[in-house]
C-alpha cells in the first residue's frame, strides 16, 4: 500500500508549478484551452511537455496513464514526484553544481 494519496490532476499541476514549468500558449499568447499544457527546459537542452485534462481537479489518474505521465512527460520517478509535491524538493535534472567560491559570470 502506498503512503501517498492517489495521483490527481491537481497534484500534477502542483508539481509543474513547484518545479517551474511554464504554461504553453497559442500563437496569439492565449492559454491552450483543451488541456492545461506546460513545458520545461532541461539543462541538457530537452524541452519536456505535459498535458493535464480540464477541469483540473481531484480526479485521479488510472495507473497506466499515470505511469506514462511520469516516465514520458515529466521524466521523474514516483519518489521524485512526491518529494517535489509534498516537500518542494526539486528533481535532480543534472544541473551543474556551482562552487561556493565561483565568480559571477558578469564579472568574468
């Protein structure tokens, strides 16, 4: 039995907001209306996209769809997802570690 609640659309959106995903807009700058769509640029240059069906609420995801969303859209493990949603711990996306004594780029 899982110690986490069932994954919902609301929790999916919370993950996107906490990690800093950006809402996708159409050519005129309006929010896409058929799904809430978010994008996220990784340090490696990949652009991830995820879609959340409207209305965003407490509806739970079927397990197969949830596994697909984690693996193919969010590219995180279940543990990383829940750490982000529940405690604000961002997934390790391979960001380079900056030494404490590094000079600011503008100064260099």
